[in-house]
C-alpha cells in the first residue's frame, strides 16, 4: 500500500513501517555489530508468543492459515517486531503483516 502525504493535511496512521526504496547496502564486517544484529532476533524468535510455521506454499500462525502462494516460498521468519513475517519467493525477500495483508517486496536476491 502506498500513501501520499501532503504537508497541508493532518494524517493519523498507526503501526506504519517505513522502508527505504533505494537503500545503500554495504558489507557488515565488525563482529560487535554482527552480534547486535543476530542476538535480538534469535532471542525474540525463541520467545515468540505466536507459533509461526510454513510449508513450501503456505504460512500458518497459531495453527491458522494466514496465506497461500501459487509459487514456492522459503526462509519464513518473524520480523523483529513480531507483527510481520519475512520470507523469500522468486529470488526476492518479502515482508507482510501477520494477518497476511500488505505483502511487500523488500529487495531482490542476486
């Protein structure tokens, strides 16, 4: 979903996640920064309140089907806010709400 905001208007949107459309990507080589990136996510996933599972075409949360795709998916994981799910499909990485709505391509894999 895209939102166009104008400076003269007042908007009230909740739980908005913003992603750069053209992020600058560089290799992360400092071990202390790598540890910061890895640790919080793994701790959150291990202590997740909702059970996330998937097969080659479906994503399930707490035993309920959230979405089904016509093409294979892989790498299904919780995003760090535990309200979004990240997965790979067709050489791209996507993020979507845990409800199955607003599926958005983040970037393409090489």
